[in-house]
C-alpha cells in the first residue's frame, strides 16, 4: 500500500503528554499504524477483523503494561 491510500491520520488524545505515540490512519477495509516520531519509516496495516480484535483486546485490558 502507498501512503496516499491512508486517510485521516490521527493521534490519540491520550498521547499528548508523551513522546511514545503512534498514529492510526483509515483504510478502505481496516487501519494503518505508524510511529509519530518516524513517519517516514512506514506503517503496518490490519484488516477490519484484525483491527476490531485488537481494539477489543485493548478495551478488555488484555495487554501487560
């Protein structure tokens, strides 16, 4: 995928006070994620099902901090 296929890159409002941010961009059938500090390094993509599963896991607090 090319970078111009990703639309509406945004950073979480929770990350305004930290230097460890990621941005999420909309895709036709999913999402793209990149490092805010190194946007030129590329991004990874998740289809709609993968992204939904990831968000559900975050909301369920299934990740160790």
